C-alpha cells in the first residue's frame, strides 16, 4: 500500500538555505526514497513572488515523491496539518555580527507560529530560538524541539577525515557540546575511525594533542564565520544537507553504535543546567532521541562544557527580556 505523504514545513523557504533544502526534501534525502512528501513553504510577504518561483521550479523538477506544494505567506495556512517543521527563516547573520545581535529580530517573528510535531530550528541563534518556540507551545512535549548542531558535527567529521586522509563515512562519534556558536565544544575524545584492523580512537590516530585541542576546535567553532567571509553569504549547501541528516536520523534512527549531535532540551545530564537547548550526543529510535549517557568528561572538557552552557544561560535571559 502507498505510504501517506508526510507534510514538511520549511519557513524562510525562498531564502538561500530554503532554496537548497526543498529539493533535497522533495528528492527523498530527508525521509527516505519511499516516503512521499507534501512541502509547506512559508516566507514573509516581500518574498512572496520569489517563493512562487521556487514552487514553479519544484513543479518543473517533477519529483516523483512530491505530492503537493503549499507556498504561502500565511502562518496558519503554512502550519496546518504539518508533521515536521524546519525553521530556517530568521534574520540572517552578517559579517561581524554575533548571535545575540540577531536574537531580538527572531524572537518577535517566532511568537506567531503555530506549532507542529517535530521541530528543527536552523535560524540563529538556533538553540535559544528553539527554547523560545517551546515556551510558546506548552502543549507540545519539550522533546519535540531541537536545533541544528549536526552541521557542526559534520564539520568536525570533515576536518578529521581530511587530517587523517580517511573516508568521512569511516569517522564517527564526534560530539558537539553546547551552543551552535563560537563557544561550542567540538570533542573527539570518544570518536573513532574504521580501519582494516578494526575501530581506532581518533586521538590515537591523530597523535597531535595540540592540534586537537587548538586548531581543530577553532576551525569547527569558526567555520560558519569563515564561510560567510568567503561567500559573503552564510552556509546553505552544508546547512541544508545537515538539516536533512538531523531529521533523517531522528525519524529513521541512528545506525547501531553511532551517535549524532543534536541541540535538545537539557535535563541535567552531564551537569549541564536543565532547561536549555544544548547540543548533546544522542541516539535515535522510532522517532525519539535519547542522550548517550556515561561518557567520561576530563577536566579540560568540563570547563568547555560549562563555558558554552554559560553563554546559553545568558542568551536565554536575553531572549526572555526581548519577550517581556
Ligand atoms: C553556520 O554555522 O554556518 C551558520 O549558522 C551561519 C552562522 O551564522 O554561523
């Protein structure tokens, strides 16, 4: 029997991330090659014509899995019946701006949205935007609100693969802790590489602690800014692809023995203050994520986990002050 289509909302769909993301969803990259989809695309009125152009292109591409397209500037129409929401729309960060500079722009925008079941926030400051969305939807379980740090996770995999000259698909279990910002902590202490003689620890293979604790971390933390500097636009191809990875694994599950990084509602594990959207290592089964527990955290890592938690606590206070 044919599967029922899943309705996927993309906000900011006429923007550059939206433009890269919607064809991936329509092609089955996000939900698999057998899952029909109906795309709900929302954007602001000044982008209405461009949004209609994206709809025309989706029709022209004749995607077999795409069973319908809603393109609208009306929030209620966009959100009706939606199963998965990817919140891409947000005020874009420009060169030289920090997360907090765009926060007040976004908080105002998000408060009008009706909320569907599984939510991924991409728009920065992604962690705190997800937290604010959760505040506006007390009837929706907090587990349904997540933010994108899979982009940072994938960036870390990419850097290790380049450094070791191995296939990126053979590297796994890096962790991004904390905020999707320059205070995030990309941690490879539990990461491994598949080799002919079994799985090997990344720190052992790299054998350069100074690089792993220095340049590697800085590259991943500042990659977003480096892309903005190079393209004069923020990352779109990698952001869209990572958003697909995030939803794909959340809905369809993570491979055995592998975890991914997701910004999720913290419950106090790893002594991260409860009540933040904080990136943690997670596995997924049957549409539910679970934090990987019991990983050892050394003293240096502890400081880094705390530092990014402090920034998120400050962002949270700032966001609430914008709301009042
Ligand atoms: C990124 O990480 O590429 C995006 O979140 C853009 C940014 O502001 O860094």
